[in-house]
C-alpha cells in the first residue's frame, strides 16, 4: 500500500474537522439551552405581572425589573401581553410610560 508524506497532515486535518464539528454541535446545544432559559424568564415575568396586576405601583416596579432583564424581542412580546392586561385592569395604563422609553 502506498503512503504519502502528507498522510499524517491529512489525518491531523480530519481530527481538527471532527473537533470543529463537535464544538459547533456543543455551541448549538448551548444556544438552545440559553433560548429555553430566556423563554422561561419571559414566562416567569408574565406570571409575576399577572399576579401583581391588582396594584398599579407594584406592577410598575415589576415591569421595570422585567425591562432590565428581558431581551429586546421579548420586550416587544411583553408589550402585547401588557396591553391585554390593561384591557382587564384599566388602572394599569399609567405603566405604559415605562414601555415607551
């Protein structure tokens, strides 16, 4: 069987490719976990806001916390959710100021 001088380099290159694929797969799983965690935080925020919707002052404080920890696209979803809460509890409309900033 013929062996070239480049075979060790070729095998080394294949090893690097395998490691790169494993690393890429690891990153994809990590990103998936982060997205799940972010989604869980969004759902938790909605739960908290619905539970404190009886008091507008407390609602505004929790909304401020949520705006600091949520991602921008989650804040857009939260705006839609809050508008539906305001339809049920009109006294919460004073908190809309926080969403415009």
